């Protein structure tokens, strides 16, 4: 069951900004997650198809699709997935974010800049 | 040779247009020439022996002609070119010039006077007309709002009107004989000289926009038209230069451009938030991580690098925003790196791109350092407008291509910037309207409909042009700008410290 335990602790980070990916990776590793990084929506979908990620941190603006679209597609592949949307564009009270949260299209929203502790807390929420 | 003087007199008096009378000491008419007889409607035999006053029209009688004739005969003092006017009811005023000279008759025993009269009415009215025309032309030139200057074929100033004086501060006395080119701002003098060299070779007027250096040191943009004054053999005698002060027009254009810039700024600000919050997010997160890794020097250093890198990125974005928003005086030009302008514009409007939009650069064949002479933030505004339009033509994603190439001509080299999208194209019948103010294809209150018309005027001010090609497969805007070949780029003096 060791292998499965390792899988449970995996996290996916989807952002086209390499620096942002780096800080998210470091923060999530503090939360005992093994982190995989994707820079586009297409890459992320390929990864989700191959293996399971209990949690994904997704940037709202990706070069090939927007974060909400990607969230819908990923949940279609893996219903158990929890998706945290991260954005420098939207704020938590934006209509589209409120609706996406209500519809459970995404399970959390973080505005940039964010607290590391919030990332860690979000990652540990289902430990 | 022996003249028959009487026959010579008759021949002469018959061929000249003057009226001639010979009058004796008693003021009786001895002889009248044919012209006089024709005009007075009489015959020689009818006038001979009459008093001179009887043969002249009554209107002439107010002149002391009798006395004058007597004085000439007595004192031998000729009268030259006296004027008399002939006023009669129902006849327009006629003016005569007359001269009286003494004649010796029959070997000094008898004396007489020769009275020669010329109708100079037409001559006078002609010269009056010439004078009036000259006055009229002069007042047209003087009261014109445009600068009107004439030079000889080499460019030395011959005339300089009041408008030219008011605009430049130099009066005619200070400019007379100096070369026109001296008054044009330094960088454009070679162009003026080239104009003068070519002006004789074509009939065409030459149009140009040159800055003029005024007496108090400032420079003023003026739109000039140069026309050759050709001599009868087609050689150039001189050049007429008409100039229009563009300051007012430029101020208005600058206002519209500034308003349009603010509108564009409003559009891009949402995108900028994203651009700035990303590096801010990285910096903030990296700084928080430093607190957690205080005991790990390698990690501390890496985090510090991320903090600094993020702050620098955010500050760079603010730099381009400020540079774009800052109003620039229109004649403060600098050498503008075209690729930098395009990158910066693309960054500013990248938020308007729909997801799934691919941006491709086609600049591989370009030599390094392609500069245009101009105002950076105005050129940026044009590129922002064109790129934003392209993005909005592709609401479901597509391909934006930014191509830059050089187009060499005999005399100059152009920079050709092509911005193409793969959108549905501009509808038929709309293409001709897209450069008109307030024309827009979109229902979006954020868009003023001024973007393309302002872009058009900016590019024209830079000596270039902007054209469009559209089809259902996409639209391409091509901007042509003259290339500045100077080696080292000059930076604008007004940059932030």
C-alpha cells in the first residue's frame, strides 16, 4: 500500500510562469506533497489522464485555455480531484469565481499574492 | 544725302500716333498732322489760320495754353510732357501728354511752336492696373495666414511675408539674402538641399514637413510646399515656398492621442494587474519561504533571488506602463527600437487575447537594432491598437503573427511591420471606413472607435503609412515607417532618473 500512499500525496501545479511554479512546488513540498508541474492546459490534461492527482493548483490564465475550462475538463476525467484556482486577475468576489465555487467547478480560490500558509492549509485539508 | 524736310515732316507726322500742331506767334494754326485731323474730324484747310483754342476741344481751354505757347516762342523754353485731361459729358476721361517746342521759320525771321499731343489714357490706366495688381498681390501675400517665402534657384531668400515673420520671429531684413535652409532645423537640412537640387527636374510641387528654428530658439513643425518659378526657357528662376504652421493642429492631435492613450490604458489595466501580481506573488511567497528556511543558506539564497527577480519584473512592467501613459511632446523624437515597441505593446495587451491564441514572431531575417525616428509611446499606442484589434477579432483563439522586415528603396529604407490575425476578416464595405474616427466593429463601451484613426494620424506624422488587407481567412495591418540608420540610439532626455 506504500505506492498508493505516495499517489495520494501527489499534487499538480499548472502555471505557465516558471517562477510561480517554483514557489508553489517548494510550498507544497512543505505540506509533504510530491509535486508535478505542467505549463499548459494540454500538458495538465495529459498528466491527469495518465495518473491521479488528488489536488491541483491551477492558474486562471493559461496560454492555451483558461483555468476554469481546464478545471471542468480535469474533473470530467477524475471526479475525485480537488482544484484550487489561483489568479492575479480575478478576486474572490468576482462573479465568475463565486459561480465556479457554487457549481463546485473549483474547490478553492487563491488571489495572488498569497500566503504560503494558505497553500499548505489547502494541501493538507484532505490529508 | 539731302532731305526734303517738308516731306520728312509729313512722313513722320503721318506715321506717329501723336497729334501735332504748328502754331505761329499769333497763336494761329499753321499746320496740323493727319492724326490731329482724324481725331478732330476736320480738314487741314478748315483749321489753318484758326486760333489754336478754336481748334482744340472746349475742355482743354482751362489750361493756360496760350500763355505757354507764347512763353516757349519768346524765351525758347520748351515744355515737356505736361498733362491735360479731357473731360466732356458722356465721354470717359481721357488724359493727354503734350510738349511744346520752338520752331524757327524762314531763316530766323519768323518763329512758331510745335505742339505735340499724345493720348496717354490707356497707358495710364494700364500702369494703374499694374500697380493695383501688385498692391493686391502684395496684400494677399502679406495678409495670408500661411508663410509665403520666395527664394532664388539656389535658395537665397527674396521675400518673406508677415506670417513668416510672426511664426519665426525673423523679419524680412534679417532673412533677405540668407539661405532658406538656415532656418530649417539641423537634422532636416540635407533634405531641404536635396529638394532644391531636384526641384528643377520635375514640374511637380514638392511637399515636406520640416521643423523651423525660430529666433527665440524653439522649433515649430511646418508643412511646406515648394513650387519652382520657371523662366520662359523652362529654367528655374526661383522657388515659391508656402508653409503652414502645424502647432495648433499638432496640439489638437496630441489631445486626441492622449485621450485615446488613456482609453487604451483603461483597457490594458486589467491585464496589467495579472502581469504585476504574478511577480508580486512570487516575491511574496519567496519571502515567506525565507522565514521557514532561515537555517538553510542555499534555500535562503535561492528565495532571495526569486524575491529580487519578482520585484524587478513588476517594476519593468510599471516602467512600460508609465512610459506609455506619459504625455510626450510631439517634436521630442528619439530613436525607437521597433522590436522593443512591439514586445512592450504585446505585453500590455496580452490580457485581451482569448485563451488558445498563439503569437508568432517573424523577425528572423532582421538585422539587430532596427530603429525608427519617432515618439516611443505613440508608436506603442499604434501597436497596442493593432494587436488589441487582432486579439478581439479572434474571440475563440487563433494565430497572431507579428512580422517585421526591411524594404529597401533607392533613396530610403522602410521598416515594414505586419500584424496579422486569423479572424473572420472585416465585412465588405466596411474596409474603407475603418480609419474613420468613431468607427468600430464592436459593441464595447470601453472602445472609443478612435483607435485606428488615431493610429493612422500617428503613423502619418512619423512619415509612414498604414494599410490593411482583409479576407475571410484573416486581416493584416501593415505599418510602413522610414528607418533611421544612425548607429547609436539616443535616449530621450526626459526619462525617469
